[in-house]
C-alpha cells in the first residue's frame, strides 16, 4: 500500500473514531435529557393531582374528572392512580383502562426516593405526597411519543451527518496526504530523471528547513561522490584503452614482420602465431573498452542525425562476411518500407558497432553459425530481431548484458564479455531498448528504436 493511501486511511480512522464517539455521545445525552424531561413533566402532573385531592377531597376528584375529560394538555396515554396511606385506590384517571400494578411497589416509595420503571411503551413514576391532611401514593404513567419521535429523527440526522462527514474526511484526507507527500513526489520525480550518463543533475534542496530538504541535500552529496567515482573509472578505462592501442599495434606489426621472416617449419612459428592472435584479441578488447567508456560517458544524443538502419545492418554484414567466411548472415525485411520508416535519430558508426556485435555474438554461439536478422516496424517503434539457435540458460538471462559476464555456454568460445554490454549502452544512448529471449533451441535479441 502506498504511503498516501496509508496516511489517508489512518487519518480517516482517527476522525471516524472521534466522530463516532461524538455522535454516540450526542445520542446518549439527548436520550437521557428526553427521559429526564419527560419524567419531570410526568412528576408535575402527579403532584398536581395529589395536591387537588389533598386540599379538595371529594370535590377534588370531581374537579379532576372534569379536567381529565378531553384535556389537550394531557400526555399521550396518561394514566394517574392515587392511593391513600393504607394503599387503597382513591383516584383513577382512566377507570376503564387496565394498569398492571404490584402493590409491593408502593412500599418502595419514600419521601426521599421516587419510583421509576418502564412498562412496555409506558414510563411510570411513583411519588409520595404528604401534608397535614395525610399522605398519598401517586403513580403516573404515560408514553413519550414526541420524545421518541425526536430521538428517531435525531438518530437519522446523526447517521446522515456521520456518513457525509466520512466522505468529506476521506476526500480531504486524500488531498491533505497528497500535499504532505508532494515534496517526496518531487524528489522521486527528480531521481527518475537521473541517469548514469548524466551525473550533473541535482535534486532541488528547497529552503533546507525540513527533513525532505535535508534528505535532498544528503542525496546530492552522495551524487557528488558517485560522480567523482564514475568519472575516475571512465577516465581510467578510456586512458588505459587508448594508451594500450599503440603498443599493441606495434607488437602486432613486429610479430607479423617476424612471421614473414620465419618459415612454417621453424619451431618459433607456432609461438609467434599464438602471440599474434593474443595481441589481436587484446587490441579488439582495448578498442571495445574505449567504445564502452565513450558510450557510457556520453551524456546526450547531440550530433545525432537521421540514419538508415538498413544501411548500418548491411555494412556490419559485409565486415563480418570478410572477417569470418563461415558465418551465414541473413537479413530479411519488407522492401516496401519507406526511407523515413527505416531511419532513426542516431550515429551510423555506433549503430554499425551494435549490429556487428549482435551478429557476431549470434553466429559464434549458434551451432550452424547462422543468424537471421528480421527488420520490422510497429506504429511506435522500429524493431530488429537477431535470431539464432544458441541456448542461454535461464539463470544467465538476467546478467547476459552485464559487462565482462560470459554465460555458461561460452567456455569453449573465445570472447571477453564486452560486446553485448557495449551494444546495450549504445542502444540506450539512442533511446532504444535491447531485450533477450531464449526459448528451447532458439535465442532472440530484439532491438527497438523509438520514432524520430
């Protein structure tokens, strides 16, 4: 899970818990207030009834009957019972209505403690009203219809507000997390724009006031050290390769002169021939190292022009045919392709090196010394496939393009492990990509160049 999503969910969880606690608290306190308020109103009705009975006696009962008959101020389902000190019923506001009553409940009513309980949908309150004329036990029951309806409405409102708030919190959390992570996103974008060929690029260090700016500053210092190391490495390879070419050429020339003056039956002829072959391989290695250093040190494709890929392929084939008569190189492409479809923005000499290395590598490792080159085009790129019957083991595929790496099938074949890595660097310099596929007894190297 990405950090932005994790921050958003964490923020959402925290706010959801807070909203849930606030919502439940509002509902709980409102329900408690409703309950207490209804009991206060019910208690006032009970005390009013008891007061009339105590001061008016039988006249109070008649008066209560008149007041109860169709009184719009009565609470829904209101029912009041009044008992004397002998627990005898002296007043019933609704004689025809039934009211379940356990007489032992009346004994629990004291001057300091009211009786409260619920019976179905009714709330019941019992109080003791005492005066000089005696004391009365009053039970008052009613349904809090309006309070419960208000509670249900409040519940619906709270649920709606809670859900809408969660949606807003999710949206705002996503925006806030994006704003918080924007500096990190900027650093990631800057790092993605870096390449091994251009080590002069640096991250924006901002005002160096927060941790992200300090991270950028630390990363830039590391890049400075890497740049110095890479420059030193490239300079050494380039200088060493360049310095080696002249003495190697002189050695080769001297050996060739010695061979011309030595007959084949001379005991030194075989030794000189072996030394000459080794010096030529050393010369080829130094040339490829120099090209590799130049390709990796080049920082852009400046100076590239429209270059015909097919021409570079034919030139590489001609050179290999002359140097290795046993190679069978077949180039196949659609002759109807237009000139602009066969052109890429590049350097013809470097492309020739790429194709020469790929063809030579394919022929060397193929049992029949044959490579089929297929040139094709898609809507977005120009692709060149080099097919041969060599076999690359699966464990070697991931490292086959690394410098100086030679696969397990190369023990009996001379080489230095530079050709494929050099081709890969030159292709990347041209904005292309080199991929390798080996299935069964068929290996294919595919080069793709972007449109101009």
